[in-house]
């Protein structure tokens, strides 16, 4: 079971990343281990975890997962993903 992403959790991971030696915000070594730990703990995507560790969009991600948790609690189904348009080959029209 994954935890709900809260501001406290996100800022804790950001602070832990700030304490690491500077490496240009690359996802290697200890920063990578932090990212993986955050992904497993809160069920966030890789991009969201990298952004949280780097200190970007934390409030947005926290709100996103809070809304998802509330909707799941109320029993609302997740919206279906949009279908992609059919890709046409240009040669068909000439």
C-alpha cells in the first residue's frame, strides 16, 4: 500500500536531496536512490519524483494525489484516457 503524497513527505525528500553533493541535478547515485524510494513510497511517476526531489511543482503534485485519493474514496471511477487519432499515411491522399 502506498502512502498519500503530502507536503511534509515531499519537502523531506527535497531537503535530503539538497544535503547531497551537487551533481547538476542528475539522476545518478544517491539522488537516484532517493527518487526510487519516493516512487515506491508514494506511487508517483518517475518524472514527478525527479521534480519533487529537485524542488519543482511540489504543491501541484500534492494536490493531484489528494484529489485522486478523495475521488477513490467517494467511489468515482478514473476518467478514461483519450483515444489517439488515427494516423494517416499522406500517400493515401495522392
